[in-house]
């Protein structure tokens, strides 16, 4: 049976001070500029950020790497459900007071067949009751036509009870409405991913006229196109006396999501730590939209550069993910203690760099 813990509620005040920093009200948290709405997913993040918590633990439990925490499946001499559950419980209990979120990559659980599905459902349920202040992100990168996305949204939010989902923007806003219209949930859209070769499509230049750029920005900050062209490193030509811009596709995605898809204040973007310049450009284009940053540690992302380039106007706004560097810090019986040590190290470093 899950253990119930008392929820902590932060009073709804316009602005408070916490260690010299502004604190968000749940009423003034990066709302969509037209609707004034924010989702409970974003509200939870802001509450954790106000407490100086920016670490997202990637609970990517890989059957090949788990410590032996119980008897194996006798028939198959393979990992058992109890081993996966005990590993996840140990990591969660050791880190839950230091996190802003947890991210579970569904692929690692799917690779364990029905056992993995049960382990994933258990992990989400355990998190909901034992780490209720940190939202659960299912990293499944869903994206299909509308009817299929309806089923995906139901599975993720109603069956599994996750609080956020990563999605692929490639099919466009209309197809992704089943996700975007879940006003209480978080929709984390792939923008500039952390993998090598990400630029194959994400860096392709998209032709945008001056009028189309105005539509993309949707009045955001009333930025001058010439200024954007300079720091965005856009190419420009003219047609019929009017400027025509050539903008990297990932920046077009960032503007569409921030200024059009985010009607319910429930969107975030994925921008990898391995592309720090792109992170800076995205932050300038999207204002205070939350950004999930994978790629710290094993993939080579530099934490100081992420902090310098990615913080929002509140010196917050980042969900800094670490997976293997935390959960596989040890493969021995001290795995939970090692995970806490690495989480605390990252938590401390983030706040030192924030100043």
C-alpha cells in the first residue's frame, strides 16, 4: 500500500521573498498572455523552483543495469518485478526532497514486457503518494494523428496518472490538441534535442516572411526583426522590397509552442544541455516558458553554461534532468545513498551557480 504524506501548500500571495529571491504566486506563474492560465503541472514546478529545487531525476530503470535487490524470476533467471520496484522505491525515497520533477523514459520499461508495464505503473503511483510535490513526466515522445493521440492522452493521463508527457511537434498543433487541451497537465515539446545529429532536421532553415514572423511572435515583447536576425543568426534576403528570413526549424518550433500552442499555460520545451547556444536563443524567444534540459553529465552538457543561458526572468524556469549519473551512481547495495549523494551534488551546484 502506498504511504500517504501531508501535502504542503504555498499561500497565494503576489510576491514573497525567499533567501533574497522573488517567489511566484500560483496566480502569476508564467500564464498565457491571452487566457491568463497556467496548469497545475507548471504551478508545481514553480513551487519547487521557489524552494531552490531544479533537479529532475530520470528514473530510467534498465534491467541490464539494476543492482540485485531480490530473487530473480526463477523460471527465466531474469530480473523480477520486485527487483525493479525495490530499485525505484530506493531511488525515490533517497531523492524526493531534492527534486523539482521525475522523468520516466517509457522505453526502458517497455523493453521488460509486461513486467516493465507493471513496474512503470507502480513507479508513477508511488511517486504520486510519496513525492507529491514533484510532478511526474512520462518521457514517451508521443505524436500521431488526432484519434491516436486521443488514446495516447487517455493512457498517459487517465490510466497511468502521469502529470506530463513529452511529445513530438512534427504533426502540428491540430493533431496534438488531445494533449494540448488537457489544461491540468504538462505538455513538453521536443525542440532542440540533446543527441548527436539532432541538427539534421532541427537546424534546417525555414523561409519566413516579415508578416509570418509577426504571426509567429504573436506580439511577444514587440521585438524588432533586425535584432532577432542578429542574435538568432538568421539569414535574410528581400522579396518585393520586404525582408524574408531563413530561421532554423527548432526556433520556429519554439515560437509556435510558446506563443500559439500554450493557450492553457501548460507547455514546456525540451532543449539539450549539449547545445548551449541554442538554449540561449530559445530562452530569448520564449520568455519564461519552462525548459526541460537533458544532457547533463554523460552526454557532456556543461551545467554552468546551462545556468547562464537558460534561466528565465525569475532566475528559474529550468528542469535539469540527470538519469544514469544519479540512479546508477553505484550498482551495489548502497545505490540509494549514492543516488542521493549525486542528486545533492547537482542540487548544490545549481544553486551556487544561480548566485
